[in-house]
C-alpha cells in the first residue's frame, strides 16, 4: 500500500490546521494547534473508523522546539479505532525565534504491536465444494516475486467468498478498465477486509459492479462478497488474493493456511494444482 504523505505548518495566528486524507480513510484527521499562552503546539487525531491508523510525524525545523529530548527524526503513533479525539504530542515552542513549525505526516493501516494468529485456517475464496485452478502461488515467477499471494482462475462473474470473517475496509466496483500492462494498475475493482487480529485480506480484479459489500459491513467466513473479473493490470479473468499484516508504515504479505478435508491438517497451496474449497 502506498503511504499517503501530507505537509503542514502551524501558524501562530491560526487556531489550527487540519489535514484531510485520501478517500479510503477519509474520516481520519490530524490537527496541529498552537496554544499561544503556553507557547505549545498540540497534535491531536480523530479516527472514527474501524481500523487503527499509524501516524508518522516529521518536523522540518525541530530546532524551534524548546525541549530537544522530545524530538526525533520521526515520531510514530498508533491511533485506535472509533476515537473522536486524542492528543498525540505536545511540543513546547521557542516563540522568540519568530518562526513557524513545519511538519509532514504519513499514515498507514493497522497496529504493528497487535498479535497475529498465524495458525488461523482460511477458506479458499470461493464457494464450498467448488474446485478451482491456482495459476500462480507464493513468490510466483510472473508477478508474485517476494509476495505471498495467489492467483485463482475464475470466469468473469464467479462468486468470490470471504476467506475469513471481518469488517470491510475498502470496496471498489466502478472500474470497467483492464489490460495486460502497467497503465491499468490503478483500475482494479477490489474488496479489502480487516480481520480480528489486525490482518487484512485483499480480493482483486473484480468485475464492474462486482463488489457486493460496502465499507463498514461485517462479513462472515464463506459469505459471498464479490464477483470475479479482470479489471486492473490483468491478462485474463482471475482472482488475486493475499493476506497482509501491518508493519510500521506498510503492510507486508504473509503465508496462510487453508482448510482441508481433515480440519486438523491445514494445507498450503501450490501453483498449477486444482483445489476444492472446504
């Protein structure tokens, strides 16, 4: 995931400055406010969404901070979900310098400190009892180098099911564009689901109007959430599926286990094999 970057300036004669974010986490906000009587700058955040948000603050002119022990190259915070407002940082300012405090900040999904359930058994992301061909597996040679992701052959319009229950973080279904080169990279329809352990699953290349769930909706394992397609950077109809864990300012794909006929023996998935969903 690309980490959104923003810049701002705390101006002494303003009450504060609010930075708005991109669409998928548009309800999150970071504000910096100068308290004139105390010569302090307060950074506080609002996160009414369902997912924790990481915030990285960088100061461009830290020399005007009165207490150097409070300043590092970058300052990291995790803002919990469903918070109306929380103070992240209080900085005493040397107002005699006559300078404004300049800063930038970046945001990303998730709390890296949250424990991840590496033993969870996922359902393959299609109807139980159905068998599909996996055309590319983990670290695949074509487009999965260094990535734990699966490409599953599906005819356009095939029902896609939640591999694990959770809450919908993002959903897109308005794209009608797809093709075999990088110019289509930003045109994929998809659904992204947040799990209880902070990991997220992405279901990619859905058909036009193929996202059947909306942001904030709770889904259960096996529920039909989408219809497959070939939007975005795609050479043929298929589903791209991967699970990611939050790290500092990024999400990293991770290997997962899938249910098999014998529940006590979960299986890993290899390319160019047929697999039935349980």
